[in-house]
């Protein structure tokens, strides 16, 4: 049975650091999804912006997890775009929460650059971008 270039590319995304990224994005997905569902269902009127942003973060994490597992050039490009968007989101929300804490009566996943999550939200997209670019160069 021959291995196509597409299959080799898919495999490379989930080896080595790629597997760690999949695991971390998966954990962040579960954490952000469960947190946002609970907060939106029980306390949405208290901090609608914060809870909506946590739900957006959850969707981004889940999509990146899926694309990393899926592999292939299209999934790699989608993951790269989402990691970049995630980084912009973390930096924007992180800065916003520091400059105007009153805008966020409750924390989001990305508040204070992910302080409540041991800064994983700011480190994860940087690591993801690095891995996606590195694994792309290795597969060419």
C-alpha cells in the first residue's frame, strides 16, 4: 500500500509537539466549553460580554483541535489562520481587561492574557503557529 503525500502531511501534524498541541487544545476546548455553557446558562446577565467571549474561545479551541487532528494542507492553513486570530483575540482581550477591568465584571478565558489558565491561552497560539510553520517546512 502506498502512502500519499497528503497522508504523510496529516501524520506529521500529530507527531511530537503536534500531539502535545492537540492534547492542550483539547483540554482547553473542554474547559472553555464547559465554563461558557455553565456561565451562559446560569449567569449570563451578570457579564454577557465576558461569557460570550469565553464561548468564542471555546469554539476556536475546538476548531483548532479538529484541524490539527484532521491534518492536510487545507486543515493546516485553517489552523494557522485560527491560531493567528486566537493570538489577536488573547492580546486584545488581555490588554482590554488590564486597561478597563470594569468592562469585564467576570473573567474570560483570555482575561489578563490567560492568567486564570496559567497563561496557556497566550502561549498556545504562539506554539501552534510555530509548529504549523515548522511542520509545513518539513513536509515540503
